[in-house]
């Protein structure tokens, strides 16, 4: 009798352990599938930035999607210059901007915080809008409504604001 109870307890533990392993593996597969497009876009954009902008190191990657989709790789080129390489998803047009020719994502964030006092900033991305480099700041306002601002990379001016989406 005692041995049967011990056997059942071990069996239960093995079933629980197997279930946990299966669930964890399933979660990993789902996560991997969901993040795959971003990984692929980053890898391709990095390759292009290395080839055409002589990018040596990568600090950040941004995925911008407004009128068109742009991938931006932030890093340092072989001359030691900090640059943003903005690549159009369609057509592959590449624009290169030196960090010192505009504002950082951190500065753009502080401009939006001062202007709108968002409850939570959800995304910062660099891209192009009307052929100009911009920072897109997406956030939740005090009413938990989605909003976004486009801030000029060149001078930090607010170019577009959409509230309460």
C-alpha cells in the first residue's frame, strides 16, 4: 500500500514536470515565431548598413512604420563616427545621419514628456516622414489612449501629433 502511494506521487511529479517542459517549449516556439520578422529585418538592415555606410558596431535598431516602413540601425562607422542608417523597406533607399547633426531618441522622448506628460512611452523609433528624418514617439496618455508624436531629428520641433487613437 505504501509503495503504491509512493509510486503515484512520483508519477504525478513526472506528469507535472513533463507538462511544465511542454508548456515552456511551446512558449519558446511561439515567442521565436513572433520575434522572427524583427530579427530578420535587423539582420538585413545591419548587412546593408555595414556595406553602404561602413557601419562597424550596432547600438540600436528601430522599426518605423507610418506612410512607409523604415529600418534604422544606430551605431558607429569605421571612422568612429556615431551614425543612424535609415533604410526604406521598399526600394532600399539609404540615408545616413550623423548623431551630431540632430537630436537623440532620448532628447525626443524628453520633448514629448514635457509637451504631453504621457503616462507611459511605449515605443521610440527613427524613420522618415515627408523626406525628413524624424523620431516617432508612441505613448499612452493619462486616459490610457494611444497617441504618437513625430519629432524632427534636425531641430526637435514637433511635426505631427495624433492623440486618443
